[in-house]
């Protein structure tokens, strides 16, 4: 049953990705009458899902402004769309946010706010004997696409424990594959573990008998790290300060509403999945997933800088070094946008 559900979600997301491809080629212009928001159909993206489904965003913004959703399944797609001016603001992980900032013309992609902390775990297959970091040697481990948040965290974890991946001459085999494919390999017993975000971690645990060896939060100072960030095309931000100011207000209010209403959030998320992807998850899966995520507007800057350091050591940020000194962008008391050092 769950396999069919996951495959249905995967197919639906692929279809949505095709639609996004059409959008990327449309050469849409920046418009003061539109606000185009990109996000994923993941529980970590609860803020835009709830904000759109409950119309919290539209309550704060001029009714003449049309708010449009753009549903994606990968960070690189979002960044390409921001570069093409087909999206104005977006919710993504730290990897795409950093790459978007570094690779955009004039560093035109910036972080406006946090959206979630945590929400990733390492799940061990029930037939695999992994209890400590040393047990990773000789194992087959999966993580989503190369360079994404979980991939960087996995490879950094291996390095810190004096382990090397197979391509670096070590014994740990890392598969970078989509979450539905990780699920399939887990079912077959073809992988020993997976470093995945919610709700996939909980699905592997509750539906397939996986063991949650640890949650990634425990590896970070104060058990916090930015897992979802709100980023923006700064050309749009500076041309539409009132729209962005009001959107950020609703963003912060939505954070509070979600934290005050976990059951309603779960119901909204499942309703969203049903209407957009044709399937929903069990209440238990969503509730457990939410318990492993902190919905917050704090971008946790230190974790973003640390993530960049890890990605750079892995060679993901190029050979010429990097500078994130202007990556954070915020609003001052006079509603003027200023860079945060």
C-alpha cells in the first residue's frame, strides 16, 4: 500500500516538475501584480503550505496582488527558476540557498528568513548491524541528490569519523538517489541505511521497521540547524518592498499558528497532499514527522555558515573559495531592506 502511495507521489511530482519546466521557459517578467512562491510538498515546508492553504499570506497583501504557487521537487529547479525570473521567493534548504547566492548575478539570491530547523535522521535497515559510526564501514548508505542538505551532512559525518566513501578510496558506498527510490531499496534490503528528511525518515521507521539511529539535530550546537530557508530574488524585493514586508509579517504569524495548532497543521498538510499529489500520509506519520521538526523563522546563521564550510570541504562550492558576507537580507524598522553581516 505504502509503495503504491510513494510511487504515486513520485509520479505526481515528476508531472509537476514538467509543468515547472514549462514555467522556466516562459521568460516571465518581474511584476508588481504577482508574487510567485516556490516550495516543496514536504512537511518541512509547512509554512508556505499552511500559509497558502489557509490564505494567511493573502490576508496581509494588497488584494490586487495575485499570489501564485510553484510546486517543485528539487532545489536546483527552484534556483534556475529564480535566475529566470519565473519565481520571486522560495523555500529551500541551505544548499540551494548558498549555491543560489554564490552563482546568481550580483549575488541576487538572498536569505530573508528561516522556515524550519532539523527534520532529518539516519535510519538503519532492520537487517543491518549499524550501532555506531564505525559500523558504517563496508555499508551501503543512501541520501538524496548530491550536494543537498542530507548528502552534505552524511559525507561530513563520515569524514569526521575517519571514514571514506568508495569513490575516495574508502569502503562506504553512498547512493545519491531520490527519496522514493531510497524507499524502494530499503524495501528490498539493498541499502543498510539512509540519511533522509521528514516525512521519509518516519516512513522508513514506522512502515518498514527501520531504526532511527540518531536525529541530525543532535550533531549540531544547541541541537538546531537551518533545514528550510526563505530566499528571494532581490530585484523583486527592492521593487516591491510593501509586498515583501507584508508577506514576511504573514510568514512570522504563520510560524506561530503552526506551533499553536499541530493537529490542524497535520490535517492541512494531508489535505494539501491529497489535492496536489492524489495521496496523503497517515496521521501518525505526519505527527511523528512534525515532532522532529522545529518550525521557526530563525535562519540560524551559524548553521548556514557551517554548512557552507562543510560543502566547500567536499568541493561542492568550486575551487575559488566563497564569500557569504551578504547572504542574509532583512528589513529595518523603517521598512527599508538592509544586508545583515
